[in-house]
C-alpha cells in the first residue's frame, strides 16, 4: 500500500513511554490531522517519523519502503519533510538564507529557483523581508518561513507540527488556508499535528485523536467535528 | 631619532609590527579554534598538535618538492585531512556516546587533550625531540630603511599577508557560498539544518578540516622564524585560545581581531617588561575578558554572524 | 548492601595498611622504593583532581601550576625560615589553598571550555614566572634538601624489617605513603559529609541545587580551595622527593598527566586514584623496557610513554566516558 503506513509504533524516553503502539495510514494526496492535548505524544510521533529520535518498536513505511534507521537529512532528500514545533527557523540567518538552506543540496536543474518564486508568491510577506534576519520576523512570518523552507526541499510527505502554536486567529487562518491550497496545487500528502482541533479539522480529510500516546478515535474530519462526545472530551469546544 | 615622552618611536613602531606579525599567527590559531567550536561546540586542545604534524609533513615534503611554498600547500592539505579524521574517528563517536550524560561537557575536552598528547608523542617518535629547521626562501632579516634595520622581516610580512589571505578566504566561503551557508546553519541549529536536508555530520567534518587547514597555515608560516619540535606550537594553543575568547569564541572576525590585539599586547609586554610574564598576562587578560565581557568583544547579542 | 565501615575504623585500617606498606620497603630495591614515593605523590595529586572534577564537575587543566605554587612556597619556607620539612609541606598545602580560593572566584563564573582554557593559560603562565623573579631561582630552580634521615627513623624497629640501607629514597617513601593514605582518608570524609553532598548535588543539577538552598558559587569556591590545597601539598611533596622546585618540573605535560591519571582512575573514584597513580609511574618504565627491546633509540624511549598514556586516555574516554560514576550511583 502506498502512502504512509504506521504500524504499532512505540517511542520511549528512557523508561517513559511516549507512544504506546499507534497504527494509522495516510493515503497519497490526503491531509490527515492528528489532534491531541499537550503531552499526548504528537511531536514524538513526528520526530520518530523524521528520524530525529529512535523508535522502540513497530514499523513505518512510506510508499512501501521502511523509513526507520535513516538520518533525518536523508529522509528529507527522499521527500519526507518535517517542520518542527515552534517556528523552526534559524534566527541568526536571513530570511533568504533560511529559504536557500532547503535548496543548497539540490541540483541546479531541480528547479529550486522556480519553487522559491512560488513560495514567495504564496507568502508575499517573506519576499519583502528577504534580507532581514529571521529573528526580526513576527511569529506568523516565522511559521511561513519554516513552511516555505520545507517546500523548497520538494516534499512528497509534509509533517507539520503545530503550525498554529502561539499565533493570532487571523494569522492561523492565513497559514491554514495556505496549507490547504498547497497540498492541492503540489499534490502533497500532509500529516498535520495540532491542538487547535477546529482549524485543523476544517482543512483535513481525516482526523486521528491522540491521548497519552494512544489513538482514541479516528474518522472523517466532518464526522469527528460532529461527534458530541469527542467534542466534549478531546476537541475542547 | 624621534622620541616621544622619552620612548623611541622606532621601537614602538617595531614592537607594533612584530605584534601584528605574531598576532596574525594567533588569529589563525584562534580561527581554527572558533571553526571547531562553531561546528561541534568543543574547544579543540589538539589543535596545536594537529598543526605540528601538518608542519612536519610540510617540512618533509620540502625535501622532495624543493619549494617552501608548495610544501606549505602540502601542510595545508595534511592539516585538513587530519582535522577531518579527528572529528570523524574520535570526536563524533564520542559525542554519540556521551550525548545527554553528565560527562557530555568534559569528555570531549579530555579526548582532545589525549589527542594532543598522542600527536606530540608520535611526532617525537618519528622526528625526535630535537629542533629541526624548516626554512623559507624569504629572508628572516629585518627590512632596512636607509641606515636603520627594523626587526620586521620579509617572513614576518609573509605571515601577515598569509593570515590575511586565509581570513579573507574564510570570510568569502562563509558568507557567499553554499558551503558557508551550510556551515553557519549547522553550527547555529544542527537539528533544523538536518530537517532542511543538510548532512550536518559531513558539514562538521568540513568545519574541522577547515580548522586543521588554518592551523597548518599558522604552523608552516611561523616555523621558519623559529624552530620545529613536537611541542613548539603548544604556547600557540594558549595564545590562540585567549585570542578566540577575546573575540567571543563564536566569531570569525572576533578571532582575527582578538589575535592581533593579543599579539600587539604581548609584543609590548615582551619589549617593556619581560618574556616570562607574557603568559601570566594572558591569564589575567583572559580572566578580565571572561568576567567583564563573557561574550567577547564581538559577542554582543545578535552579533554571532560570521 | 554492604555494611558501612565507620570512619574511625577506616582510619585504623588505613594505619595498618600504612605500616604494611612501610614494612614492605625493606624488601624491595631502591628504585622501587622511590617509585613508591612517586606513586604516593600522584595519589595526592590525582585526589585533588578527583575532588574537583569528579565531585564538583569542574575541569581544571591548571593543577600543575597549583602544584608549582605549593612546591615553591614549601621550598622557600623551608630554606628561608629553616622550619621542619613537615611544616614546609603544610605551607605548600596552605599556599595551594590560597591560590585555589582566589582562582575559585573566577572559576565559579566560568563554565566548561572557558574554565579549561583559563586554567590552561595558568598552567603555562605560573611556572614561567620563575624566570622573572630572582628569588625563584630562574630556570635552575631552587633546591629543596630535607637533609639526612633522622636516627629515630633509621634506628626504629620498623627500619629493621627486611634488609638494605636506610637511604634518603626510603625516607621519602616513609614520608609520602602515610601522607597519601591520610589524604584519601580525609578526602573520603569530606566527600561523605555535608560538603560532599553539596558537591554532588551541584554537579548533577546546579539549578536544583540552588533551589534547595545550596549556594552554587560558594560551593565551587570551596571545591577549588580544597582541591588546590591537595595540589599544593602534592607539589611540595614532589619538590621534596626530586630535591628541587624548577619550572621544568611543572610543565603543561604535568597538568595533562594529572587529568589523565584522574580519568584512568575513573574520575570520581577516590580509590581508583591509587591505580591511576601506579599506571602513571609504571607506564614510563614499562615503555622504556619495551623501547629497549625495540632497539632502544632515544626517540622511542623519550616518546613511547607519552604515546601510551595518551592512547590510554583516549580509549578510556571513548569506552568509559562516564568513568566510575555509572557504578557509583546505583
Ligand atoms: N526529550 C524528552 N525526554 C523525556 N521525555 C520527553 C521528551 N520529549 C517528550 N517527552 C515526554 O513524552 C511525552 C509526549 O511528549 P510530546 O511528544 O512532546 O507531546 P506533544 O507534542 O503531544 O505535546 C510527554 O509526556 C513528554 O513529557
Ligand atoms: Mg508537541
């Protein structure tokens, strides 16, 4: 089965289990969101999938190939790109350098310049600030920069960790609509991790609800939104 | 002869020039330490040892190449390879082992000390502990103006120019090339760099290689003004460290300035007080800088650029 | 769980060990006796590093310089005031403590690499001072001659055990071995007491330590002071058995050797220091005999010890980066 297939995944920090046997899949072109409170294990899941931390058990396949045991940079080069939690940009570098970082290992013929132009069209505010250091950007602009850099890496599977974290509602809306547009225009498969259930489920095809390292519910985004029990206990509205 | 407040102008100028020349060497050494610090957050006490081996290799190659300048190139290549090897075969495995443990800070420092000792011993085994002379075609005699000869020789000039060229080369690499971008990104945020597809481990090896090359230039340029022995560059390590700290340990420009400032300071202490207090002076300068301005002269917040 | 031995009982055990060790000096040749004294000096020096690095987590590359301070202070006091050698050794320890107290204030504000580099500069800077001040005797240094063996020692019943003359070397051994044992006993008591607990708390988690009311900076100063007094004492002992204090004794290599010894003994293992000290003394001799077998050029004899020690250091750090701490904290 192509796409992302995760089976019985386990992650532990020393004796503490953060993910206790999680299984799910994301079919090609789908946008799936994982919803969960703080400490549910969402970041640990993405960090395991992108090779940043070792796993304690289980498997994960991307287009029928196992992705465990590879260095993060090699997974990025294979199209699995992770935008880490908390506006993952390099503050000491300029906006343009942050963007270019995703392209310097690619061949000139790979069309990096064209993607960069597209990113700047998608996030015009970055284009106005190319020469500025990234630490002078607002939170929303940093998140755009982080996503922009990920796009320049030419992802096939995009792993997004709480892009809404600490942002104002209007900015969240701007970023989420950009994500929604992107995945159709670029044909991306997206795994979006969020605490902001409402915004995430609004653009997702399907949702998976995490609690204490386990899947407690999953289904079509529209169905999850409509389920009164889930709304009360996990979605928080 | 021109005198100001009873101090001879010629002596002051001479001292200044000598200071700039030895300071250039300190700058190169400091540059090497900063490059390693930036790539792996380790102060590489083996740097002096790596420079010694590189210089000896330059010295050996000169017997076959019959050209000092080509032999300097050989030394540079040897220094780069050695630096890369130390990172790839000792420091990286060690960093993996101690990650997150209480020894994470101390173990790498101790390892570099071990490498320094090993290198000095191996150099002694191969070349003996006697002084050998590695000569440059440039004269070691001071320039003469009319009837006065100053203590600044063509070899001193070569040191200053060589150091300036190396600094300029690194400035260009760091600020205007893809490699430089990768080097800076990896040193600031290794994890984010990995997630952007940068092969951080390789970039670190390159950082160590660059450092090794800079140290080799220092060794190969300074040795013709003195002698070569397995520990003839040890003091350079201390000076380089002081210079790097003055400059802020994270800043390449700071390393350059720190070295020259220290060189001039040492030259005046040597001229007016005596050789034996220079390192105590270095210690006092170091304490002073660390306590008063821990981030170094170039280390204002937000000043961590290359 | 093993039963805890009281510190007084341990003192008794140590005294017995000391008597046995001293009695043994009658059965081995002069070279071995001298090496025994060297081991005793290294035990004290390594204990000074263990106290600092193993328990308070600070790395000093400048303890060779502190040893130099202790050595010169003891020598000057002995020659100038004509005090007994025992008092001179105490002066060495005191001078080390004062130097450590001052250095500790700077060290308390420096972390990791900065402290290592600063103490490195000290290691180079202090010994070269000897050339600046006439009273320090320049490159030749100062002689430290404690004179002939006192008759109470050479005619004692202990001296009658075994055979051979009662040489000065034997006398050095008699002096240094009890000091080394006493050092271990004292340091052990320090470390198991309230101060040691503070050191450990500070090392494992400075933030938590400060939260439970440990003043981290004054604890660091204390660690440096205790450690340096031992280094000063070791320096004075070294000067005594060598018969001189000279810059050439207190080189950068000495500072590095001490760190090596401490690492080989597992940094935070006090008793391991004895093994570390024996290794430091044994390596030059073992490699010298290997060198002779290999044809014995001067190059090999001079450099093999350094190569072997450094290799051991690198391998120890690679294989056991956490030293004996892993075993200690069960
Ligand atoms: N580096 C770490 N070391 C130890 N425990 C960790 C670490 N990172 C996360 N955890 C623990 O793992 C669990 C899951 O954390 P995380 O994946 O960050 O959750 P989320 O992203 O959903 O907030 C939490 O209990 C957290 O405390
Ligand atoms: Mg998280």
